[in-house]
């Protein structure tokens, strides 16, 4: 699993977040989770495989927002039962 974090400028409300999330889900149907925060100015995508950062950036910028940065890191879900491992 991978976690891709994008710093996104221009989101002002919950509808902006939904617009970005829907665009990412439409272009990358295999993603597990997409969350955006206009307060933090970021979108986080959890996916089973590493996503093409340039393609992801183009999808978000096509919705009218500016992507300032993109970073990807390995992601391991931290569940209730993984405490102490």
C-alpha cells in the first residue's frame, strides 16, 4: 500500500474537497481511499500500488486547483490490533 500526499491550493469548502476526491476516484478506480481537507490544503490518496505522480497532478489541476507538491511513501494501516507490534 502507498500513501500519496498532495498539497493543493484553491480548495475553499467541502464541495471543493468532494470535487477533487471524485476526480481522483474516476481516473484511478483502484484507489482504496481519497480524503481532502481545504483547511490543511491537502489531498491524501491510499492505493495498493504507487500512482503516477504527474498523472495525479494533472487530474487535480484539471479540476481547477493548483498542486504545489506531491509525495509518496509506503503505507501500513495501523489498526486497533496492531498496537505494540
